[in-house]
């Protein structure tokens, strides 16, 4: 009786340019382990012969990395000799004690950019959303603000509002924001060099906000939302 193996298995991959190719399963596991593991979980194939032991191993390694990063983040209290807050409340308190408005301005700048990602639901309570009476199918997703200090000479304060996506279930179709590959950059630079072309680069601030959120998520506005604090918000765009 022949033994069933995963040798020769391939997956259909859709690339960012819309093209599709069959790629060996072993190559996908090596190049995109977390994405593949989450795809297997979301599509109920994690218990198949190709994923049963491997998915658990990938998630275990992912959790170990996250815990290590999180532990380092919470241990870091200062950067360049400047106190870094761990919450919006703490940021406002630091400004109050120091008589400055550095963190307050950073929060206001971030909220001015990111507010477009939220749709406020008027006259809707948290209990109504949790019971599913309004917007059935939506899941709660908490958010929090992270802070940093830029090494730009002026030590500008930076605030970024992020969604706690790791606390929600993976959607049926897992999507990821695309990032340019190192090989693509090398090819572009080689072409430019061979043709004596000038190379320019730019940064698109908060580019992810142009993408619609495919997951059905809602949250409660925090202190950073100002007068809208406590309101029920639908997360309409990617965070």
C-alpha cells in the first residue's frame, strides 16, 4: 500500500500584479510560513497531512517572537534620554508634568490622518454591538496607541494608532499589505545603472489607509478620539 505524502504538492499563488502561478508547497512554506499557516487555519485545512504538525510549529515560533518583542517594548521606558509613554493617558500626563505639548501634538497629528479609517455609529451602545442586534456579524477589535521618538536631530515624537488584529480570528481570505522585495529593488537599480537613469524615492504617509478593511470589525473610541471618546466605531479601512 502506497504511503500518502505531500511530495509534489503545489499551491496556486496570486501575486500583487494580479498574475497567478503554481508554486511548490515546500517553497511557500519557506518563503511565507506565517501567511500559509494562517491561510490553512482560516480554510480548515490545518489538520491535513501537509499542515498538521507544521502549522502548530509556525504559530509557536510566531508567538515566541511576539512575546519577545512585546517584552522588550514594555521594558523600554526612555529613548535618547526622553521618557516614552505606554498609553495615551501617560502621554498626556508627561506633557502636563513637563509643561510641553510634544506627545499631544503627535497624537493629534496621527488622529488627523487615521480618523478617516473609522465610521461612527450614532446612538448605538456597546451592549447592542456585543449582542449582535446591530451590525450582525461584526466582531470587536481593540486598538491602542504606540509611541516612539524619531532620530531626526529634533527628536520628534511619533504616535501610531494600531488595531489589535492578533486578538481577532483570521478572515476567510487572509490579506497582507505588499512590501517591495529586495530582488525587485536590485533589478530596478541595475536597469537604472545600465541606462544611466536617475533614481528617485518617496514615502507615502499612511498608505495603508487607502485599503478597505475586508473584516467586519468594530471598536470603542478611546481618549485619543477627543470628544468622540466612548463612541462605537466601525473600522472601515485597514489599520
